[in-house]
C-alpha cells in the first residue's frame, strides 16, 4: 500500500482575513465599552458633581 505525500500548506482563504479584521474591530469596541462602563460605575469627577437636591450652588443659607 502506497503512502500519500502530505498535502502542501495552502494560504488562508481571503474570507478569513475579513473575519480576523472583524474580530479585531469587535475587540476594540468591547474594550471601549468596558472603559465607558467602568467610568460610569465610578461616578462623575468631584469637580463636576451636582449639588444635593434643594441646594443651589453659590447661594448661602
């Protein structure tokens, strides 16, 4: 019985290149969303905080 020679390696199909680009884009988008959510969970910076309800900034008692 003859043994067949291994098939030569073929380059990846062009459709895979598009998929890889899509995965990279999805990864970047996910990173941006996670960064945004992290900022929301930390709350606004102290200098942009809103005064408590019923109090107006800059007005004394």
